[in-house]
């Protein structure tokens, strides 16, 4: 099971006006990453609904594109990811 690591969730690109692209790397399966509120500090880092997240499952060597589905201010400003589009298999 994946456990969120804030240091692994980073801004990769930001357009002048539009969506941002983030990267996240972990060893857990993508199903853990898309659990509601997995990214516990996403809004504090500047995540917005619709942003792209590139996720690398480093233990399985799989690369996914996800999107920010929901940003919730629960005191933790949690972010929920969705999409699960597999874009690369490096195994």
C-alpha cells in the first residue's frame, strides 16, 4: 500500500494561463494513489482541479497520467486524483 510522501509530489510545468503538470513517484499501485484525499497537501502546493499528474509506480515500472479530480479543504487541503491512463511500461 502506498503512503503519501509530500517530497515526491512536485510541480513539473506551469503555463502562463492554464493547467499545471505535476509529478509523483511512489512504490504503491495506482489504485492506492487515486484513493480519495491521497495527496494531503496538494492545494497548499497549488493544485487545481483539472491539473495533470504524471505518476511513476517505481516498483512495477509503470507510468500513468492522472488528473486532479477534486480539491477539498478539510483543513488538510486534500486532493483526489483520477484517470489511470497507462502511458508507459518500462519493465
